C-alpha cells in the first residue's frame, strides 16, 4: 500500500496549453477578422491585396494595440521595441530589433533578428519565412494577421 501512495505522489499532470490545430472546413482567424471588420477596413485590405499590388498589411488582432494596422510598402520594414523601428511595439516581450519584413519580387519574408523571445508564424518558431495571406505572426504579446496580394485565392473565396 505504501508503494502505491508513493507512486501517486510522483505523478503529476502537465498542461502545455497547446493551441488547436486548424482542420479542413474550419474558419481561419483571417476569415473571422474579415467577416467582423467594417466595410472601410475591408476596402483598405482589398486595395492592399489587389492583384499586382506591391503592398501588404499587418493587422494586430490579439494583444496590446489590437486593431492597429501597419502598411508594408517599403523594401524593408523593421519591427521592434526601439522607437526607431518602422513598427514600434512598446512591450518588454519584444526585443529592440526583433524582426524585419523584406519585400522581394512581390513576396514578403519575415526574418527574426536573433530576438530573445523569437518570432512565430502560425505558432511555429521561425528564423526566416515567406508570408502568405492569413498567416498569423506573433512577436512578443502582439498577434498580427498578414494580408498580402493573394487574399481571395488563399482564403478560399471565389
């Protein structure tokens, strides 16, 4: 009996807090955002995402600064806690020079700048990743959606 009690004492439950995995037929966070956004926001996103556009947009959908929009229209956009960053995130979970988004041939690539807390795309830690319509970026406490020029095709619209 004593061995059974000792065994129970050594047993514990570990909850990793894993996010659910998206399955077919499930509505993506980008689709949910577009459904809930008012017409003026959707019009801006449609303009940014028009075929042939060389622009993209990040929209903060969770965390501090929720609702903020950042136009990506230059060759390199820096992201960090430094006030000199193009996208300034004022939070200790963000490194001073956290990441950058580079535009090349109408593709946008996010590159982690060896940040302390890392950069995540669709909940996966990355060093460098090409962004696609609806990708979710996490930089510190900031969760953003990427809207690029292929949104209709990528979100399954006709």
